C-alpha cells in the first residue's frame, strides 16, 4: 500500500470517528453544545486535510492527540 493511500485511509477513519462521536453526543446529551461539537468536527476535518496534504505539523499534532 502506498503511504499517501494509507494516510488518506487513516484521515478518513479519524473524520468518521469524530462524526460518529458528535452524533452520539447529540443523541444522548441533546443539542445544548452543538456549536462546540460542530467546531470540533470542523477542526478535525481541517487536520485531516492537512494530514493528507503532507504537512509535518499536522502529522505531529495527530501523533500528540492520538497517543
């Protein structure tokens, strides 16, 4: 598997996990903090985009967040 394809799969997994966590939170806790959840999802998508683009800063941020 090519490295770029592997990174793309990991980034999509992270975005899907974030989307499912946001959905789960809204279902169980209500829409009280939907703005915060939306901002967090947007930042996750932005991080995934930069990760796919090959940014070394995004790679280190991802390592720090997932470890």
